[in-house]
C-alpha cells in the first residue's frame, strides 16, 4: 500500500516510528507536510498538489497527525484525501470533534461518560457562580486550544481563580473551569486505543512541584494495569468521538474514573517506552485491515506520483 503520513515534523519520534514500521511491513511510506499541500477543488477531478508543482499520486491510506495550530488547514487537506477515496486512520470529522475540548466534553456527557465537573461561560461577570459550579477552589482553568499541558492553570483560592478568569477573558481566550481531583496526587492514566481494543496503558506522574502529569512537562510514566471499568470508559470515549486511534486520558477519583481528554493524535514515545509494546506496528497492522475494506475512490486514477525525496520546504 501507499500510506501518507500527514503532519509537520518528520523528526518526531512518533512519526519516525510510523514511517519505520510501515516500511518494514513493505508499504510505500510518504511524509507530507500539511502546510505544503494545496488543493484543486472541482466536481470532476479534485486533486492534491505539493509544493514544487508535484501532484500526489494515488494514496491508499492517510495517517493524520496534525498539530492543534494546523487543525483548520490540515483538516481541509485530509477531507480532500477522503474525497479522493483514501482511507483515513482518523477521519476529519472525528478529529474536529476531539480538537474542540468543549464539544468533546458535551458529547461525552450526553453519553453518560464520567467527567470532572466542568463549567464554561462567556463573561467574567459570571466568574463567582462559575467557580462555585465546579465546587470552588482549588480548581483547574484550562484553555480550549491548549495542548501538552500548556494553558492549564491551578488556582488555589477563589480569588486567584477570579483573577485568572478575568485575565483570560481580557485576552478574549476561551477556557474551561474544572474541578481539581486532589486525591489523584498528580497522576493520571493514558490509555492507548486502536480499533476496539486498549493496546497499552501507562500511569503518568507529575514532576515535583508540578500538578500536570504531561511528559512534556517533566512527568514520568510507567506501565500500569487498568481496571475493567477504566478499559470500558476508554473504549466508550473513543467510540463517542468516532476515532479509530486515540489516547484517552483518565483520572482516578474517589467516585471512580473520569475522562479528562480524548486525544486524536496521541504520541508514541511515552507509551512505547513505558510499556515496551510496538504501538506503531499495531497501528500499521490496523490500517492494513481497514484500508483493504475501503472502496477505491472515483478520482484515484487522475493523480500521479510525488517524489518522496523532494525537499519539503
């Protein structure tokens, strides 16, 4: 098969591993920088071009791994691949659901999936009630477009929470206010879902003096056995989003496991390093099974090859 990895940085661990495993299994792997793609939008012969004037040839499958800042343009490119008949590991619509943190939580809540108490408001005039809505301080204030722990603040007092909310609103930033699960002790779970199975799980622990467990924030990770309830909630959250591959972040609370976030482009370095499992290989294996079921696109015969060695700008 010809598999395109649609991303930004070919040197990231996750991207190198996917390219490596795909090549090892005999596939033609092409790394495409999303911002270097451009599209011809026509009703008869839509096509995707690449910087330098190349037209991308028939692609059997696409692995989208888009940065949050790339979401709008990257999803436009991904939709065009879908239009042309390529199988997408995670579809454009499910990714857009997961990227909108508020919408994702609303969808999860509608399906009865346990979440931390969460509030959202438009005006700082509602700050006091918003804070009480989630049980008061300490609480978490989280930017909707933040990632890898960026834009997440722990407010220890109601007064501090009001100050942060006012500051965010002054910047016209959208954010959630969320209860702080103190008993979690700075730990959470990352469950790696592929299809209808949790293939691996790790427990992430925050560095000393830090409340965020993200590995990019100095957190550490180790393999962990999750409970049947945690496995069920991870699979259900992935299903609600409509994703095929997801990193579901769960926090353990006194009232049971709660979903923090469903990540549509979960990193591989932490989960492979802590569990010793070949997650990249499992993803390629899943693509092989699913892409073989995909019907050839109506327009696949009108596109020709891109040279993989072409400079990517």
